[in-house]
């Protein structure tokens, strides 16, 4: 999340709410569990996304105005690839 304080725009005499806007994100994460002779190697690829929504949560300060506003987001982890390598496969073969 990106966070900034509006007092930098209003000056130090006026304190405003802190706005935390959600940052869109799209990345891939790969994990591998290298097996031994009795357990197979497993490989997984995830697609991690963060999508900002048009919804905000507001924390109220000691006054009527909001102290902090935080944009809601949808976070997803989608499995794009999942595989179990057969027993006995050598490590160089797995890499290929």
C-alpha cells in the first residue's frame, strides 16, 4: 500500500487524514520441494494479484473528520501450475 499524509499539502497548521491507497500488484511465485528417494519432487507456480476496489475504510479520530482512510483491495493467489515429478528423476532432469 502507498501511504501519504495530506499535511504536506495543507501545511503544518492543518492536520488532515492519512490516506492509504492500495497499489495494484501482479507477480508470479514459484516454489519447489526437492524430493528424496522416497518422496517425489513437487513444483508449484502461483499468480499473486492485488486489485484496488472502489471501497474505503475510515478510522475516526478524536473529532468528526476521519483520522485515516484505507482503500480496500482484493488479494488472490491462483495456482497456475502444480506438478509432482516421478520418483527416481534426477535433479538435472527436473531442472530441464
